C-alpha cells in the first residue's frame, strides 16, 4: 500500500465537540482519522457530518515497530458535487 495519497471517501463519524472524525474509502485498508484542522473550509462548509462525501489527502501514521495500518488525513475537502441521497 502507498504511504500517502488522495481519494474520495465518506465521513462515517464526526464529533463536533472534539472536532475529530473518521473517513472510509473503498481503496483504503483502514479508516482514516481526521482532525478539524485538516478540513478545507473554502467550500463554505462549516464542519463535516456523517454521510458526507469528501476528497481526502491522507498519510500512513503507523508508528515504527507497530503492525497494522493507521491513517491520518492531511487535508479534507467536502465534495458537495458528489453528494447522494436515498436512491443515489
């Protein structure tokens, strides 16, 4: 797996109080942790929300010597042009 990249994913959890959440994408081996500081607000979106489609630039964040894949978002841009609702 690459050590970093950009892909389209979905916010599966967002905590407004902590300003953190998780993103998943079909081509990532693990969920990607995101902090509010990585969110691109230039689209006018005030915060992320569960179910939202986003473009995420990520990096592998697994400490040396640990197994598994831990991913962290470097930049998250809401993609309102790709949002879907019931029935697609």
